[in-house]
C-alpha cells in the first residue's frame, strides 16, 4: 500500500471518529486536536504534506489516545502519562489496512477504449431527452477504467455540468479520499452516472429521461466488464437493482447486476450532510475492495439477490444503441 493511501485511510478513520463525537489528540504535547491536524494536512502541498503527515501519524501511533469529548474539553493529557503508550497491534491493523495493488481488468475486448470513446462521442451529440436543452456539458465519466471497478451515481450536479467531468467539487473530493482509503487511485477506476446531462436545479431524474439515457450506462458497463460495481446513493441503486427498497436496507449487501456483483453504499453528498455515515461507508468500501481482489467466493460473501433487471431497457448490443431512434 502506498504511503499516501495509508495516510488517506488514517485520515478517513480519524474523521469518522470525530464525527462520532470522539475527540482525538494527535499529540498531547502539542495540545492539538485531530481536526486541526487534518486541516493542516489537507492544506499542505502533497509532496511535503505527505512527509509531515507521516511523522504526525507516527506520533499518533505512539503517543495519541482517545478521550471522551466531555472529559477532553480544554484539558491537556499530561505528557508523562501519555508517553510510550501503545495502541494495541490489533487496533493498529484495523486503522491501517494494507492493500496490494488492485487487479487489472480482464475479459474486455481489445478495442474497449475506442468503443467507449465512440459511445462518448454519441452522448455529446445526444438529444434523446429534454435535458440536452439545459446542459452545459455532457458528463460521460471520470477515470480511465484501468481497474475493473465502476462507481455509478445518479446524475451530474452543477459542478459536473460546468466542468464536464463526473464527481468534482466537495462530494468528488470526498469520493477521491474514500477510494484512496482502499488503496486505489481514483484516476484508475471508472465513475459515471445514470444520466449524462444535469437535471435543472438538481431535481430527480424523470422516467422518460432515465429510459432515454440508461442504455448509455448499460453499454458502458458492458464494455468495461467490471469485477464489481458500486452504486452511490439511492437512485442509482434502485435503478440498477430494480427495487424500491431504501438505501439503508441495501447498503453493505452484495447484489448482482446481470452477472456482476453490485455493492450499494451512500452517496458522498449524504456523507457531507451526515458525517456519522462515514464509518458505515468505510465498512462498505472495505468489502468492496475484498470483492475486487478476490471475487465473491474468495471474500466469503453471500449474494443477496441472484439477479437484477438491467435498467429500463435490455443492454443493447454493439452498434444498435440507437436503432430505435
Ligand atoms: S440525459 Fe442522456 S438521453 Fe438525455 S440528452 Fe443527455 S445524454 Fe441524451
């Protein structure tokens, strides 16, 4: 696992603990709460920041401790009591998971990149639903898709519409951290939405828009042949699983989209609104990484549903995406 991935995992865990109301002190001698540490780490340049975070994270392992919020208010832990205090090895392992390099994609057509590009070009000219009239940019995806892991969300927001890329802005930054925390560079996965154009005012997608646009997603998934799909939030999850169940009942469980394992979790925007969900998502993405590495059987995971219906229409075969139009 690369150093910056380790740091991202530690940062995510610390943030989750803070969100749960637990005060974490990076170093009692500095009298510095973890929130301040994280802010400083985030504002540091990547190159030098990684080095300084490493040193401070090391201090956490050797000196840091957690104390209840009520007890910690305005109180400094005496250095003599905290010096040399060790976090048990089991807890260290839990907070610093180790990941090997993610597996490469297999089973794709040789020309999968050119097929995706051709499909992208088609969406750029698409006028199959009224959203083409209000979009600034078509948002086809983000990431290279080098790793066979695909994240699917609902639709572009204002930032995505402005920049033409999926998951930018605060939610995008958080997703980048979440992916990094399982030892993966966001640029290597594939992130896309059910709708490629922004619904005005971020309203929910309409049925006719979903019917018009979801074949693009189906085709993306067919070309990419992911080992695992992660749906982000209620809308994409319900659509791909053809269910009306709430996300709270679906998240963290493994389903299938056609033959591909599908793991739903919360949308990063939901985490920004409800930070206590970070721990839950952290558990979900660790499971996601297990499936990516070893598949369902190796991860010892039970499939909750044997099959899901593809969204809106059957997956079109190569070249016939718009035969009916
Ligand atoms: S949302 Fe999809 S179907 Fe509608 S115009 Fe955009 S690309 Fe075409």
